[in-house]
C-alpha cells in the first residue's frame, strides 16, 4: 500500500514538474513575442507618409482622395506627427477644378515636411499643377503626364462654344486679374476669361518647376507625354517606382529607419490592430 502511494506521489511530482516547465517555456515565448515588436518599433520609429490623389479633383467631390479638404486633413495629420519625416503624394488623376487644384498646391508648398510626387498612371491638366508644387517628381516610363491647357481648350465653363486658350503676357504683370467685360455671355468675354485662366495656370507651373513660361507654352495645348518624354522636357525629375519615390522621400527626410503609413490613417478595430501589430495575418485573431 505504501509503495503504491509512493508511486502516485512520484507521478504527481513528475507531472507537476512538466507543467511548471511548460509554463516557463510558454512565458518565455510570450515575453519574446512582446519584446521583439517593441524593439522593432524603437528602431523604426520614423514614418514616411503616403497621401493619395485619385480621380476628378473637385471641392465638391464625394471621392475622399480628390478634394482639397481631405488632402488638407491628410497633410495636416502628417505634418503634425513628429514621426513623419517626409510625404509621398501618389497621383492618379486627369485633373478637374483649377481652384481646388490651386488650393491643394498651396497646401503642398506650405508643408513643413518634404513632399515627393509619384505619378502612378497619369497626372494631367490640373493634376499636373499639383505635382509641380512638390519638391521632386517621379513617374514610371509609361505614366501619362501633361495635357497642359487641354481642359481650357475644351471648356464650357464660360461658353458652350469650343474655344482655344491663348497665353497672354498682360496677365503676368500683376497677381490681380484684369477687369473683363461684364457681358459674360459674349464670346469675346469668354475667350478673355479662358485666356486669363490659362495664362495664370502656366505661370504657376513655371514658378513651381523653374521653367520659362514661353517654354511651357510650347509644351502645352493638351499634348500628353509618357514618363521618358516628360523627363526629357523637364516636367518630371526622375523615372522610378513608388518604392523609389519612398526611398527619395526618406533621403529628403534624412531617415534610414522608417515605416510607410497611409494618410489619413484609418480607424482600425482592436482586433485589426492586434493582427497587424503581431503580424498575424495568416492566423488572425477572431
């Protein structure tokens, strides 16, 4: 009887030791899983913010990636975050509202952080004006760039009759617009307003890219260039991928350890945050 009790005691002690060993191993594993992500965050504390502009640019747009308000919110968030060292503006748009594009361009030029433009598929008309406001422009070889003046040449904003915009030096003498005939229904008045818009549009790009207005006029009237052609005529600074644009942004921001974050940041659930934090995409937390 005593022998049987001794055996049971030995078995209990054995299983108790095994349980303690498993607990210690699991504790070490959990500790490692907690420490490693935190150590990585400590090393890669900087951020490169990516802000996207897609589709038609308009102040009244329902597309959150094409209105001045949404771009302003994204840029403000990036500029107010000390971890953000530079911003990549990813553009894929055929243009839209000149007023909205000018507003976005001013926001970019007033950014406290360097802004690098990456032209995805296209940056035409007013969308190129936005790109020209950035510190540096990249595109792929097959991206479509330019179309400067096309939206003015076929614009019924002032007249239902198709009019071709003309560059007029008189609008460069002052930042103030010249007085125009009050009869806005007349073709002459519509032509003058289109000329004025087009001239100031060219002037803005000229100042942004440090190119003469006369040179830009030769490139405009809707002509579209691929990336290689745009590089040759000075509309962009380099050919490359989005990753290259991010790398250049990091150089401008003087950082080598960084993570890439899309702005504005999405509001994620606790489960999504934990899955992303512990890299559990393959084994998600339910």
